[in-house]
């Protein structure tokens, strides 16, 4: 019988994290904040044939990979399933069928080992990635979140509480990278390919900034920026002119990222916070990383940037967020369901 009534919370638990919200089936094992194992089996190359993530292919790929990825992680960590103290799993947001594979596996794992199940919000996982790179990191800090589904600047006040200071009113920053990649004829996944193309270009085209409203409740818009680029390419093609893809990529990157960096630093200063962190797939972008590093240095702010592997989807960040929830005793019931969308 599944019964946690005698369960004691440990100060340095072994947590097994599972992530399956999109096209990566991932499992990681941490002890405290130390990573013991971190495995990813990705269906990205299969998805690339279709130019984006096909939900049914993702679900099937997770089903094929989940046993293997967990077995590999346990082997890497040199532990057996019975030594795991809790299982943390992404329950949303993401593709419903994909989420259900990881969540069902995690429930069975928790049940079989009579250990707590911890339901992790994927976005909070991205925000927790910084804890893996600086194991002594403590809130408060300002978090820049930029992924394929979310873009926001948050004031992380404690391990469990973050206030949204501003965000996008339409598309996410990563989504804009992926759409601009399509305009430039670049394959999936778009973000890294736009970055590669931008390396040979100059940011000489004046696209509208992603920041559309300043002050309290600052707002970003990536849909407007994307449309400006579509129009730019369309006008050139109507005139029979070739666009310089590298310059478009570099100019887009600047318009998309500069305001995020500027506002992140401004938020830290206005909130009297001395530390900045970041998370989400777009934080793997070299231009963002170098701009944020320079801006934080100039403002005298400490910056904790997760390594690139922990910016894009992975299970170590889910386990890291799971640790905060574990220490607070936030365990999920066995009948918890997956959620396609969760409010930030
Ligand atoms: O965080 P993530 O892996 O998944 C979501 O939770 O959304 O983010 C994926 C997004 C995609 O839009 C991808 O194009 C973008 O992150 N991305 C990048 C880079 N690497 C991934 N965008 C810009 N530059 C990159 N190097
Ligand atoms: Zn993600």
C-alpha cells in the first residue's frame, strides 16, 4: 500500500527528476544540489523532418524512451531505485500526451518505492536551473526567463515565491526565434540556427524593439517584431531583391534580446537585489549570455547563468525545483493530472 505517514523529510535527499513536456525524454538524479546523473533521449532529429514538434510523435518517442532513460540515469548514479528518496516530474505546461508519459511513469515509480511524488511546473524548473550551477545560491534574485513558451522577468523572493515584474503580451522570445528561422529558410530547431547565421551578420537593420511598454508592468511583444521581419522579407521579395539573412538574423537577435537584458538589470537595481539569474532555452544564446554578463558586470550585479545544457529542457532542473518543493513538504497526490497550460 502507498503510505507516506511515516515518511521523514531528509535534509539532503536523493531526488529522481523526470521531464517529458516536449521532445526530450529526460531523467536526472541529484543528491542535495549535486548532480549524480543527467540523461536525455531526444526525438528532435525525427521532429526536424516535419519542421517542428508533432505531438503524437513526441508521445510515442517518450513511451519508447522513458524506461531506458531512467535505467541509464540510475546506472550512471550507481544507485538502485530503492535508494531514491522522492521523484519529481513535470506535470505541465507542455504537450498533454507527452506529459502523461512522464507523469504516469513517475507515479508508478513513487508508488513502487513508497516515496513522495513531486509535481513540478516546467517553467519553475527553468527558473531553478541556476541552483545547479551555484549550489550555494539563495534567493532573493531577479530571474530572466526566456524559453519557447514563456518570456518574463521575475523577482524570486524565496525558494517558493516569485513575483512577475513583466513579460510578453503575445509570443514568447524563443517562439519568435523559431518563426524568424522559418522566414530565413532555416531548419528546426530555429533558435540555435538563427544564432549561427547571426554570427556572420551585422545588426544594421532597425527592427522595432521587443519592449513595447515601460515603467510599472513593463510589457514585451515578440509578435510585432516577428511581423516586422516577415514584412521586411516580403517587401524585398516583391522588389525582386535578395535579403541579407545574416544581417536580418543579427538585427532580430539584437531587437529581441537587448531590451530583456536592459530591463533585467533595471529591475535588479530598482528592487535593490544584487543577484541575477536566467533560465530557458533562449538563455543558451551566446549573444544573450555575453550581453547579460557585460550588463551585470557594469552594474555591479552577481550573475548566475546556468550552463547551456541546463537552459534547454532537461530533468536536472526539474529535480532542482523538486528539491525546493520536497523541503517544503509539497507532495502531490497520486491522482494529479497533467496540465497543458499553467499560469506563470
Ligand atoms: O526552454 P526550452 O528548451 O523549451 C521550452 O520550455 O519552451 O526552449 C526552447 C526554445 C526554442 O524556441 C528554441 O529555438 C530556443 O529555446 N533556443 C534558442 C537557442 N537555443 C534554444 N534561441 C536562441 N538561441 C539559442 N542558442
Ligand atoms: Zn522548457
